[in-house]
C-alpha cells in the first residue's frame, strides 16, 4: 500500500523557504517538477534517493511531494486538493518558530486550539488530525540529525516538543509542524535549514518504520508547560508516542467533547491518558481526573513510565 506525503512550504515564511531550498538542492534527495499544480504552484515529486539501502527500504511504498503556498502556514485552511492530482495521507509543515526569548531551537508539534482564541489560526476549540507515530518520528529524526558531526555547529540549539497550539485545525489530514527557531537570524542559516530538511525526509521513513513496531504505546498528554519537558522525555527515552498535549493553563478549558476529539483525531488507538502530575495544580487535577474517568482509557502519570 502506497503512503503519500506532502511537505508544505510557504513563500511567506523565511525558514520554510530555507528548508525548501535545501530539499531542492539536496545531493541525497532528487525532486522533479510535476506538470500539475497545487496552491497555484507546480508540485515537485521525489524521484530518486542517493543513499543507503536502509532508507530505500522504507521509502519504496511512499510517494513524497513538495508543495508551495502563498498562505501563512498557520492559516492554511484549504488544501484545494480537488484542483490537484494528489491526495496525501500526511502533511509535514516546514515552518519557522518564533518566541519572545528567541531561543535557538529545533521543534516539532501538532496543532489545535484549546480555547476560543484564534489569533494564530485554526477554529475555536478545534484540533487537527494527528499521528502520535508521526510526532515521535519527527522528534527522533531531529535528534538524529543533531547528533551528526556535520551538524556540530548547532550543539547549542535546544530540541523541543511543543504542546498542541495554533492552526490549521480543519484540514482532515494528519499533520505535523517541524520548525526552525526562533528569530530571523536562525531562519536564514542555510545549514540549519538543511538540518530540518533532512529531518523531515527522515521523519517519513521513520514513520513507516514505526508503523511496523508493535512495541510503541500511544498516549495523550495533559499538563506541564509549553515545551512539554516530561512528555519530551517519554518520547526520547521510552517506547512511547504522543499525539496531543494540553498544557496546564488550558486544563479547565477541557470538556468531555474536547477529550473525545483528542481521541478521535489521533489516528492510532490511544493506550493511555498521561498526566504530568507535578505540572498541574491540585484544583485542576481534580477537575481533569473526573473528566478522564468518563472514558475507558487507563490514566497514568508521567513518572509511571520512568
């Protein structure tokens, strides 16, 4: 069975265009222009891989496209697929990351809004489709790239998984953001863009590999801060994949409907609700546990896996 991936890049995003250029000029991955368009730009398709047999093994049943849009990525609410000749199974957004501290970082996360606030795109109290395996694959691929001698210059960059936030939320396709942060200076560094570009390619192969690994459990996360250190640790050190993470400051926004949406929009079967016990205050913890107990999914603390 063929799995189709679409890498989404945006002309509005400096880091995204940096990553795109690294994909197009890669000595490992060879893309060629398709005769048909997506978002009013010609699609590129992966035609050849100059690499090891291990990578080829996992890509043999995949079709990989590189797309370009004029829209800001967080506001891309219409894929316009009927106007193209593709129907991707997964979307990988090559994106910038911006923070007040401008910390140098590589990041990955899924999208969604826990409240009625939509200033960063998406719909009110709506979550994207998500794959816990794809998020795990994205994190592990960034980690692998950071470990390579060729990327030693980025040893001071942090590697983060962010909680679920911003748009888009209504695309009906599982998606993952892979980001280069966190200021215009970093967005323009060619080698940093190459690292993310190579990690995106590795993510697709790692995902196809994970699908065959029945040892990986799937969780949904609750609590903690924006960069989700406890959930990052689980993915990094345990056989755990996590899709949505609701941070501590949105726990009271959760409802039965929102928790059900977290379950339904995770394409894998959810094995556990995972709570960052120390990352939620006592009052919110009581509220959350009462809510989660309505579902027939075991509740675990992050420390239960350590």
